[in-house]
C-alpha cells in the first residue's frame, strides 16, 4: 500500500491507496544530481549573494499612502496578542461600528493591504499594477466555511455548486486577462466525513471523474452520490482550466491530506499528460513531507503524468499538535525551525534535481517568505544550469507581504507570483483572519520589511522637504533678479 495514503486513522475522509497491489514498497532514495553548468552567469553561485533583499528601492513603486498603510498594518501584526485575538477584535469592532462603519474601517486598511478587490474592475486595476511591477497574480477564491455533517444533502450540494461557480469564474478571470503569460490560480477542496477505511484504485477515481457511475465500496448510496458529484465538479474545473490556467490545489490538515492527495493525483493522471495543469501542495513542516514528495514523483513516473509541486512550509502547526496530543498520536510537525528549514531546502533540492534532468515533466513554485530558502533556490538554479525564465521554476508570496523579496526577484528576471484573494469584505475577512493566525510567526518577524518601508517613507519626506526648500530658494532668486531689473530700468 502506498505510504502516501496510509495514515494511522483518518478522522475526516478515508484511508486509500493508489496502486493495485497491497505490497509495501520501499521509496527510492534521492541522490544529489551531478550536473555540468550550461553557460556562465547561471552557474555563478555568487548571484544569490546579490539577493540581499536590503534595498528599499524595491518600494519606490508604492504610493505614500500604500507605505503608510503597510507600516500601520504590519505594526498591528507585530503584537502576538493582537494577531492571536484578531477574530475577537474584529467582532467587537463590527458590533461597535455596525456593518457599514465596519466595512468603511476595514476596507481601506487590512482589506486593501491583502485583497485585490471585489468587482472585476477593481481586480483588474490591482492586477494591472502588479503586472507593471513584473509580478504575476495567482487568484484565490476565499472559501473558508466548513459546512459540517449536520447540513442537509440538498443545502450542502447547493453550496458546493455555488463554490463550483466561483471557481469557474476564477478560471475565466485568470485566463481572460493579460496579467501573466502563464496564469495560475489556487483551488481549495473541502472534504467531508463520508468515506470509511476502504481502498480505492487511482483509475477508479479517474473513471468516476469522467462520468462513469462508479459504486464505491463502503459508502452508503447517498454518500456515494455526494462523492461522485464532488469528483465531477473537480473534473469541470480541470476541464475549464486545461491549456489555460494552472490549478494549484491547497493542502489541508494531515487527516485530510491523504484523501486530498489521492484526488489530486487522479486529476493529474487525467489532465497532466502533456504539461502540469494540476499541482499538489507539500507542507515541509511535516516530518514525512520528503517521503510524500518522493512517493508523488514515483507515482508520476509509474502513471506517466507531469508533476506540479507547490512547496510550502505549512500553516497549521498549533492545531496539528493539539489534535495529535488529543488523539494520543506522535507530533507530525518537525521539532524545530531549523529542522523545517532543512526539510524545505532538501525537498526543494529533490525537485530542482528532477527538473534539471527532465524539465518538461516537473514544475515547482517555491512558495516561501524565507529569504534563506529563496537564496538557496537561486544558488541551485545556477549550479544546475537552469535559466530563470524557462518556466519550470517560479517563486510565490502572499499579496501584501514580503514585497521586498517579491520585487527584488522580479527585478532580477525571475517569475514571481503573488497569492491574491478577492471578494467582498464579508467573504474575505474569515480568509484574512485565518491567514493572519496561520502566518503570525512571519507577521511578527517582518521587522526588516517595516524598516525598509520606513526608510523609503523617510526618503520621500526628505526629498519633499528639500525639494520645497530648493523651490523656495529659486523663487527668492527670481524675485531678487526681478528687483535688480526694475532698479536698472
């Protein structure tokens, strides 16, 4: 049975396998690749040294208000007590200000910092500005609510149909505009507790996605119907995006990920024959992340599909540890930040080695705010002779965060995507609150970005003051010259 789909006990979905045999397979050990540099500049590791991310010039493209807004929001985010209780604080503010007052308060600050807009026109304006900076948008529909098991079948299916419509609209918006030569979007798949501990073959899911009326063992008739409808919704999204938009499936909690990975692999097998249109996310703060990635590589080779990987550190550390402690399981998270860094950089090396050997079959987005990992990736790209614009490797950060890294990379010619949520304040606020809590370690450690923003703001103030003094001196000089001309006349 595939180790990728053998959790000790799935609370939420199912325990599954991808292969037809039940024998245990030893994962291949990834060996460092021996490479020969192609050219000069790409092979110079010193290029990474130049990426110091210390230049405040990266913020010259921002307006004064954008600088002030970012400084204000980041200052708020630097206090752990505020970030940890931001949901409660927002609820209090909503009660005090009312719906309209709350929207007027949130929209020009937190919302404008992290959200592209609500209407398609607002989104287009934000994306065009981002594109002018050399950045590429990766649209994300902020679907956060968990419908729960008590929701009725009809209501649940209606809500999922609404989510499907939102995802298809995201595909349309991403593809119809010229913001990026290689558009991407994020897909969040919400799983419910339907399946028991059954073993389903990968090809079975592919057939079900294609419309075949599969009867999955272990499911009640209503559960089977719900699962088939869910698979066909995903098939519609993939059909709409093929040859247009690359769809990056977000990771979830460990009890969901095996089933989520299985479904994503089925989508890859069906749609990634020629290129990576469907991607999976790997969370490197998990102790088994490397083995999961190696298993995915093996499956892509065995089933002859292209593999797209979104590599992240992870965002559910506290909740994962609490759940593991509650269920008496081993902590699935690395014990230290250093171990997580080693895990991330090691998995990054695995993918870069594969890309150097077969760039047409593998792609990766280095989705991180960590400067050391970014420099590590740039160094490895040079050592492996991979060009910056080949399309197999790109970088990603969240909108409104880590702009000094994003803009510096873009200025150096790398492909850089910003994860861009969009929608109304009410729709996006739960998403933003969750992201703030998930990324509070990053938010509390953005002192460097605050310093760069402050430096740029002070520079503009000095220029404005000194420019005003210069203009005043010019005017005084002109008055003196006019007076001399009058006396001479």
